[in-house]
C-alpha cells in the first residue's frame, strides 16, 4: 500500500457488499414478488437486475432490494413494489429486466414515478 | 454482486455447536437451488448471543435465525432465499412480535448495547481484509501516518480518556507517552491476548471477529512511540483466533499495510505472533514479556516499568486486545466522541462476557456507567428458573462479588474498586441462591493456587494456606478464629506479592467475607451450607411417610448406605427405607432416582 488513494479505491469497491449487511431504517426498499407465481413469470432476473443497477450506481447504502411473497395479483407478475420513506408505495407490474434501469433512474434517484409501468396504467 | 448475504457465526461458541457444518450445508443447498451467484455465505465473528447459537442472519431483511439446525437449512434456503418467505418459526422469537418482525437492534439484548470494540464482529468476514477496509479499516493508520505527528496521536489517546481494558485501568495514553519519552534504538509494541480469567472471552471474540482492528491499532501505537516491531501474545487454547490472526497478518503484508514503507511514508512496522504455554501468570505484563523472550513465564519486579525496560530490556508498551480495538475509532472519530461516552473517569464502552446463572449467556458491550441491574435483568434477560439473584462476580480470580444491594451502582473502574470488586478484563458471572459464596471463594482460590508461579513466597504459600482454611470451613472443621486469620493473611498476601496475580488473589475471599460473612458463620457454627452446595455439610434423608418402599434408591446407592426399616407409613404397602448417614457418601444418586420426591438434602 503506497498511498491513501489506493486504500480508498479498495474501500469503495468493498463497501457495496458490506452495506447490504447494515440495517438502514431510512433506506428506500425495492420489494420483488418472489412467490411461485413471481418466479414462474421471471422475477429472478428482475431482482438481479435491480441489484446490479443499484450497485453500479453506488446506491447500496440508500436502497435495499428484498424479496417478498405473493401479493395476490399473480396475473401481473413479476410485481415490484417501491417504498420510499414518507411517500406512498408504488407498484410496478409485468416488470422485465430491461425496465429496471429506467425505474432506478427515474423513480429511485430522481423521485419521478414511471407511471406507464405502474399497476394503474397497465390494468387500464 | 450478491443480492443477499447470509452471515453465520464462526466464533468459538457457535463453532462448537456445529456452525461450520451449517455453512457447508447452506452452500450445498444454495448451489442446488442455483442461487450461488445471488446469495453469499459469510462466516463472521461472534454476534454476542452465544446462548442462542448457532446464529445465522440473513440480509438485507436482517432476519435473525437462532439455534439453527442442519436439518432446517433446506427449508430456509428454499423458503427464504429462493421464495422470499422468512421462516418465522425458526427466528429468534424476541424479534417476532404479533406476527411482524422487528429489528434485532430493538431486542432487549441489543437495544442498550453500544458496539465500539465489537463493531465489526458479526458484520465482516474476519478472513477478508477487504471487508475490514470497507468499514474504514486502516484509514486511521493512513490518517496517523500522513496527517499526525506521534505527539498528536498520544495527545488524542490521552484526551479520549481511554483506560486499559485488561483490568487495572491505567490510562492508555499515559502508557504510550512514557514509552515515547524514552530514547532507544529499538522499542516494542505488545498485545496481551492471553485471556485467562475463568468465564472471560471478550478478547477471543475480538480476535476471531475483527483481527485487523488489533493489527491496525498496534501499528498506530508503533508510530506513536517509535517502535517498528510488535508482538501478539495469544493463548494457544484459542485456535480459531490464532488462525485468523495469522491470516490477517499475511493479508496485511500482501497489501503493504504491515512491513516496510507503509503508505509511502517511510514508516516500518511488523507483527509477530507468540503462543502462550497455558499459564495464567503469563497474562501479567512482566511474565508475558519474559515468556516472549523464550524464558519461563515468571514476573519480575517493577520498577523498572516496561515503558523503561520491557521486552528484551527495551522500552515497551503492552495493551490488551480490547484496548487496541478502540484505538482506530478514536483516531477517526476523535477524542471528544469517545469521551462523550461513559462516566467522568471511565470513558467509552466495556465488553462483558456474561456467564453463570443468566438467560442470555454471551457477549455484551455497554457504555461505562450502565448499572449491573440493566446488564443482568434487561440485557441479560434475568436469572433462569425464577431463582433469586445473589451476586455477580467480576474480575475473575482477581475480582470480587457484587451483592444485590449494589445492583444499581453505575459500573466503572472506580465504582467497582470502591465496592470491593474490580473491572478486570470483563468476565461477569452471575450467581443465584443456589450458589454457596464460600464455595465460590474456594473455587477461585483453587485456581490461583494452581496458577501461582511459585516465584514469591506470599503468593505460593499464602494462597495455599488460605485455601486450606477454606477447605476446613467447607468441611465443617472451621473455627471463628479462622475468619480473622484469613483476613489478616489476605492483607499480607496483597501487600507482599511480587505481581498482580498474588496481589489480587485474596480478593474473592475478602469480598465474600465482606458481603456474605453470615454464610461463613453458618458453615462454621451451624455446620450447615445455606445454599446446600458443600458436600460434607449435607445430609440426605428419606421422608418415611412419603417413601413407598420401592427400594430403587437402595439399589442405586454405591455405598450400600440405604436399608429397609420396619416402619410402614399409613396407606403404604411396603416398609420405608432409611439412609445410614455414617455410610452415606453424599453423591445424591438416591435423590435423583426417587420418583416420589421422598428424599431431601439439607
């Protein structure tokens, strides 16, 4: 180790992994429905896409990605719910991995709900 | 990037209840479900709740599974890790409230704790230096080497008010200042990891859970006093700690965080491990250094103090593991932050190993000034089986007992000394009404008699004579004069022994005499042990009206001391049995056998 910059580089790289092991009550939560219906409809690639995107953007400290069970709207799986503290819960339906970067960018980062992917837009 | 982390405790407690088999089974099941790229399994250090081991925590949910069995693993993997359904049934039930799961940090055991020395235990993988660095590891060393002078470092430690966590509570900064002031061609930084008090395992957990914290702090100390070589003297009885230290040292070398020209500043520092040979006295500073030198572990007179002439006759500082575990945090967060915790003269936090008659056996870290009542009844979950608290023993064989009347004393170095005990390294053994205090004193004296190195007479012979008197009292051969004789001998041993072992060895006797003299008197005058522990004062009797004459006890008795009588109780078909107290060896086998609770002891 020849410089502090070198240490910092290792730290930043390793930090995302550790952030996952800390409880942050103020973190935004991404809940991916992973019951049988969700898994069958392709929820796992979606879950992993969220993890990748959030890591890439260095947001692991502020956003946690969790699985959840069936929420009862199996025809709309994969279902993803996003909870930002102090805001109303938003439910995205029929989510595909390609939609994930947009949801992360617009909703989680810039706080603009991607209305066209939400349950309201699709079920109409 | 993994979406989920499964942390399994790999400390000594959980390892001995098979946590490593659980790790293997987890990996196998995760692979079977095809989740190996999504779920990471990490072996960590101690979580503290050893009574509930093996412990496993799943993040990001923070689900705390306790007493995990290998057979539970397939269910947890399929339900929780694959389908996202937490297996509530297998969680630590205190985290489950009205069907909702609360954070572990909100449970009684963790809520009042403040983890500074243990901050990384149960969070990082102790065998991965990157995990430690992610938690700002080695940043304090970087800061010290690039921004601070050795004087600044010492001043920061002085200002923080940190005192030695090994027992005596000497101000750490002062120790460093003395060693820094002495000019020498070579100085040494030593770490005392020879944790030997019965029931104490704080240092072991730090070494097992966060070994780099100790290495980093030793390097900082080296810079502060001008030393380039460190030694860690660790018990050979701690194989996991030794292994993780070895891994940590070699990883730090690989990264150039130990060795030459650290951070390009020209500062050199290296650390060697020395394994203890199993002698308690080697935890005493001068014996420890003598042992590192390759000689028989015996103390030497002070002065000269180690800061003047220590290891190999060179200026040396010696700090305990837990003391070092605080250093990097003080450098990074500042002396004021550390001094804001604790009491006026005892700053920061202290780790205690809870043991004995307590529900949550394990490791807790609390701010100084927390009361014993909070530790035992809130964090520790109280006494099992509804028994009554009698005393808590702190400081191991050097410490004393704290009775119920002092439950509300805020715990710090000075308060504990004032009530006749001491902080010690942090073992805290809880005793209930079934513990005999004379027997407890005898237990610790047996320990010190065994462990006295024999170099000085007051300790070698004095402790032996003390033990003989205690044995006589517990055998029913004591006299009232013995109490005064013991007390006099205690003060003599304290005043005249060469090292800390002898100087503190009489403390268990003195403190039990101070608070539980009535128990001594019962043993001497009434020939009774009030807690029904001391064998030779016990008498087993059969209640002839409860005895149905089955004869089970007589068949079990190894001394043939039980025989049938010619008395048949009203309503019983066979004559009752009776114990011949002359022949009875007081093994208690009859009492365990009797299904009719007709046998009692007292």
